C-alpha cells in the first residue's frame, strides 16, 4: 500500500541540518541540509522496524567527523525516541 504524502507548506520555513546514520553502530556521518517543511513531510510515513536500530538513526543537527557527542556542531530539533513500546498506545501510557 503506497501512501501519497501531503506537501506541507510553512510560513517561516527554516533551513535545518540533519545527520543520518545507516545503523546504530554506524559512525560515518551523512549530513544533509533541508527545509523544515521537507522534514515534517517525511514524518508522514514513519519507518517502523521490528529490530531495534534496524532503520539507523539521525541527529537533528550537524555532526562533523565520527559519531561522537563532541563532534556535534549544532542542534536544530528536539526529538522523542520511543523504543521497546509494548503496544501501539504510546501516548496513553
């Protein structure tokens, strides 16, 4: 089943930095700069994996060099990381 994403438009659409990692153990940074609206649009189709870390991860900012906290040069987002939720009612707990 393919879902059509709704293009989200924002009045004040900031350019943000995102650093992606291919797995939880990946230390190589893959930095990207995109509009906040593009990021929000991508959230319409979350990647739900049955294996923890199976879809990698990201930092809502710029990481320079290897994946270490001292290499985080900026932060643009506050994120919620939910792991090991026993049921689908995340907000009801």
